[in-house]
């Protein structure tokens, strides 16, 4: 256990091409769960918690950690399995998602494993806790479940889902026409948030659960269309962490394909705080923003609409 706890902070700097490291943990029971180490700031024994009146029932309290007050979310309760007991025997995984720091209460932390995103798959229908799964993988013959953390965070602490009125231009559609956007994200709640924002701007969206689905669709469309896809699609908005093919690899594949390389790619990620700018430039993304801020996303889309189709892409290093 000590080795796992000591190595987490060092490993959060890892950014690989279609690969990741999972921190494995357990809740109440034998089922294994995984979280991308890149999201993890620290792992520690559950500290004393202060209960906050009228807080979400999934929040067991707040902890004072390194000068900050951090909400501690009971993952076992959040996925519908009941509140955890014997908190002093539990651990807390401190994470950073969507510009927020929070801790997840877990029963045990196992180890870190190095995997390829190609070995991470969408959850099959009928798998337990399906509403809270974003992916699954097999490890030594055992199923590892990856929880849709963004869905849980949206339920625990819902933020604004709509664009500020000042960003909506009544005459924009008349000037520029309806635009079509490709949205790629393995989280169902994230896809809904993005599509809602896009539709408020008067744009249309086609959604995909992972980079492989999106890439196969784009290559098929390129084969069927006479005109460049950059004229058909305003942009591709892609998450980074996805099963089958991550957003970095999707972007690199788009840039390497002569029929797709002019597409505008916006990486939309919950990897805030430790985000690797060099990797974004290396794979050739045009821009990136942190999830989920409706106004920031809307500004990026509006800027793209107003800039026209000739926006240059970043060179692939």
C-alpha cells in the first residue's frame, strides 16, 4: 500500500499516446474499480470529516487537507450501493475534475496498472451499475469498472448548464447559417451538456461515445463527400479520456489523414490543472478548454463560426 500512495503524485504527470495508468480501488465488496492516475492528486487515509448541514447526501463531509477544504464524496453511496461504514478504515482519493478538487471515499486502494486505451471498452448492456459506468476492462480475468465521475459530480454539485444571454447573438445564424459539429465523449452526461450548449447556439450535433467511432464515421463521410469535410463540419469537439481510442490519438489520426487533416479539433477535457499543453500541440489540436463551462465552450464555438473555414491547424511535432 505504501508504494501506491507514494507513487501517485509522480505518475500524474504521465501522458501517453492512447495509453493510461489506472489506480485500482474497491468500494464495499470485491468489485474492482479504476480511475485514471492523471486525475489523482493524492491518496490518503480518511481524515476526520466535518459534516456540512444541508449538503448533498453523497457528501460525507469536508476535510481540511494541505490548507484547503475538500468535499469528500462517498462513491459507494453515489452509485446506489448505500453509505460506507467504518470511515476510519477507508481511504480518500483526492482528484481534480473540471477545475474542481474533491475527494472520493473508497474502501481500499489496490495498485496502479499500465494499460492501452484500446483495452478499455464501453460497458456492455446489462452490466451492474450501468447508469454510472463509462467503461470497463479486463485485468487478469477480472472485470474492472470505470465510473462516470462526471455524472456523479453533476448530481452532487450541479453547475450552470446554459449559456449566458449576452453570448447569444440573434443575428448570428442569419449571417453564418446553421453549423454542424461532431461531439465525441464517453460520458453520457458530458455529451448531453455539450449538445445542449451547441443547440442553444443554433448548431446541430452528431455524437459518438469514443474516438474510434468518430474516426470511422469521418473516414466514411470523407469517402462519400465530394467537398472537404471542413466545409461540412464546423469542428470536432472531443474528450481526451475515452475507451478504444482517446482524444489525443483521434486528433493525431485526423491530422495524418489527408482527407480529414483540415478539420478543426477542440479538445474539451476534465484534465484541469495538470493538463499537458505540449501534448495538445504535438497531436495537432487547434485548441483545448476545460470542462464544463457553458460560456467558455460557447465562446469557442462562436469564435470558430466567426473566423470562417480557413483557420490554420497546429503543426504536428
